[in-house]
C-alpha cells in the first residue's frame, strides 16, 4: 500500500515536471514596437545567459531597419552609433555607412537576492538610443540627428523564465526592463532534493533513537551508513540546479538542521554501540 502511494506520487511529480519543462525557458513580452509606419531601427533583445552570483546577465541586441527601408540590402545608409546604458556602464556599437546591420552584446547588471533560492528573482534595466553622425576629413565626428528605435524580444535562457517590459512604438530613446525567475521545474527539483535530505536525516535519527534506547542492535554497516551521511548530504545539496550560495535561506531554515539531525543520529549510534558493547563484554567475562 505504502509502496503504491509512493510510486503514484513519484509518477505524478515526474509528469508535472516534464510538462512544465517543455514550456519553460521562454519569454513573456509586454510592450514593444508594434505596428509602425515611419522609418527607424528595430532592436530585438535576445537573452543569452544569467549569472546571479555576479549579478549579471548577457543579452544580444540584433538590429534591422523598419520599413520603409532606410538601408539597401540590410546595410546602413548613414553612419550610426548605438548606445546602451546599464548599471554596468555605457556600451556602444558603431556602424559606418555601407556596413551590414549587426549586433551588440550587452552585459546587464541585475538586482535580486540569490539567498531566496529557488524562488529568487533578478531584474535589470537598460536604456537604448541611436544617433547618426558624419566624419570630417580631419577625423572629427559631428552628430546629425537621432535615429528612432523600436524594441522587440525573442529567445530565452534555459532554466529561467524571462519577462521583458519594453518601451512602445518608435522613439529616440527606449527603456527595457528584463526580469529573470527560476523555472518551475528548477524550483521543484531543488525542493525535491531538500525533501529527500529531510527524509534521509529523519530515517537516520529514528534508527539512532532505536539503537540508543537498546530497542535495536547496533550493526557495523548501519554505523558506517550514518557516518557517510555527513559527507553525502552536502554532496546532495550541490546537485541542486544553479548551486545556491552557502548561507541561502534553504540552509538557514532547513539544511543546517538536517546536518544537525544527522550528527545527532551518529552520536546516538555511537552511544548505543558503546553501551551494547559494554554489556556484551560483561556477559563474556561472566
């Protein structure tokens, strides 16, 4: 009966994880350029990677001209400078007249609390603008005007759900807010490993109490198993997706106490072994 319930629960959990896993890693977009008839530069923001430890994310801005075309064969008709401002600083991409419309890789600073793993959320803001310029014979540059920009978004990062809040229409300056949340399957995986750690520690403490109160005989294999838990439990924590930092909320509220319970179980086993060993020696000595 118990085995059947465990199997059914495991199958249901597996089906739930796989169902959400297939739909995750995508992007949810609010705003964007929409339908626009005037000429301008369209920047498509594509998330590439997220690093909560460094508080950084990498996105790529891919550019194309909004119809009616300003360039021929996807090339620039005017010198264009694209500027992206984030909390990490100012990053620029410059394209000369006749250059193909290209890409700019941007490092985006993130604001979030990784200690809330696996329910942490990280967001960053970037401002995007473009301007045209001419270069004099002596090499000096003169800005001739701003270039309207519209924003789109595409792609995603594996293990993360991405949400983007984009400025609407075409404008000389645009703002984009990018937010990353860990996917549901990642959260379930982490919580499942946490629950398994609790169950293992509880099994150890129950066995320790039984041995320590002389209701079960000490076996060398069981003593070795409890001692090995002190090495296995930290290893199990490292299997969690994204390897949360030491001192995260799961450590303070759960994992520290799991280790404490495992140590208490080992102490009870050692105590039971010493007491049962003493009794056995007394019987031998008569």
